[in-house]
C-alpha cells in the first residue's frame, strides 16, 4: 500500500526559494506572532512571501493578521489566497472557528494532505508557523520538507529555554539547519538567553522587548508593522537573515 | 480541481515505483479511493488521463482500476462502529466540502452517533492510495 501524496510534496515547494519553520518547543512564547510578523516584514521588503499555519489544534496567525473572507482557489490543487501581499494557508479555511480535536496520527495525515495539495506560487520565503512541542508536526516537517530551516523562538524564562534546548538537540541530531535563536518578551537589561546559549553551537539572532501595546495591533497588518515588536524583528532579520 | 493534485501524485508514484522495480511493462495498477474524501471519480479519471497524455511512459488509463473503499469510523470513547455515509445526512454542503479537502476535518463536523464524541478513528476509507502495481521485468 503506497501513499502517493508523499511523492509530490517536494515538487510543491520547487518554486519556493527559502522555507523557514518558526518553532521553539514551548507554547505561549510568541511563535505565531513572530511567524506572522516575519511574513509581514518580508512582504514589506517586497519579498514574495507565503505563510503556512501548521498549528492545526490552535491556529492563530489568521487572528493575528486579521484574515477574513478569503478562501483558496482550486486550480489543479489548491492555491493559497493572498492577504496583504502574503500567500496565506491555514486549516481554518476548512474548520472555520470550530475546534479540531485531532490525535497525533491524524495531525500527521492532515499535514501530508495540506502539503500535497497546496500549490505555492513562486516565493522568496515561505514561513511556517509550528505548533508547540517536538512531536508529529516537527518530525513531519523535517521528514517531508527537505529544505526546511528552523528559526527558534524563546523567552527569558528558564522554563522556555529548557524546552528550547531539547528541541535544539533533536534538530542537531537530525542535521537540520537552525538559522538562529530569537529571544522574545525581554523585560530586563542584558540577555539571559544569549549567555545561556553561549555553549550551544547556534547563532543568537537578537532580543525583542516585551511589547505591551502589541495586543492592540492584533488583526491589523498596518498596525502590526508599526509596533515596536515588528520594528525590532525587522531590524534583526534585516541584519541576520536577509 | 483538487482531484488533479491527487491524480498527479498517483501517476508520479506509479511511475517512480515501476522505475525502482525496473518494470518494462506495467500490467495493472489498483488505486483505492477512500469514501471519506468524496473524490469525484469522473474528475479524477479525467485528470489522470490528461497527466498521462503529457508523459505517462509505460502507464495508460486502461491499466488503472479504481475502487472506492467504504469509510468506517470507530468511536474511541464508546467503541461504536458506524459508516461515514450514515453521518452524511447531518452534514451541510460546506462541511462536506471541507472534509473533501482535508479528510481529518471530519473530526470537526462528525460525531459518534451513540455518545456524541468527536474522538473517533477512521478505520477504513480515508484518502487515496495505490493498492498494488503489477508489471513485467
């Protein structure tokens, strides 16, 4: 019994130059905010950008960006619609606002389905918003998308950093490229993350301060781009990733 | 035509596997289509035919047979088995279409008829797969 979907997945990414999975292990550290804002910043710099939300049980990039009223087109597969210049794909097109109570193997199957049927146009960057943890979705993305690179997000909390180190070990063991680590929600001077990661062979990209006004910008790409969060992220990626 | 993407995957996989096995001739291919995905077979066949015309190599339509696999669901909470076709009457056209694109979305719209749980297993009839490829070396 052969699953034919597995044979077309890499073909679906043949017109995508760089694929970045935004991950970090722990929940609530700002992965989705980073992924959505990163996509906005790249699009602002006129890069052809896609955003794929693979957090099937807790999708949120559509809320962060304010995506409403658009739906993929069917053209020899499905073509993600554009939102604010970003080709945007999310399971919410099919679930609406309903919860999706999926077990691990079903999440895997849904990921394979989405990857096999989504036809991305020519892109400079595809940003993938990953769910928390290093379970099925992370392993599937590594298994199925051969050119994926990881951008890891953490916070000054030791709890987040301990989880991050575990994910980093998995990625290193599997030989996956890690672009670097981003410290989010910094509240004190200096960087606890930078010093903590000194012994790890991975680039520290920079820190983003806790942005108390970020919540007010949710749902509006224009307002999001005006936040301190986006400004700091933009500066970091411009210096370290572009 | 979402069927096109799946048809393309089937053709590519058959040709790849035939190449791996050094088959000079493909005699028969059996493709199973899970009922849950509600593939439109006419559209699926049309897509395969078109893709094969663009370069099917040793594969042609008359060698492919399709069979629909009945979809059975099993509740993980109470153990009830039931046919997806029995749940279809409770689904709107939009719900059904969503399941067509991503079959796991069934967990969003379908509930166990006995206990009402969304925690069920798709025991058969999910997706599209190649059951076997017969050929000559």
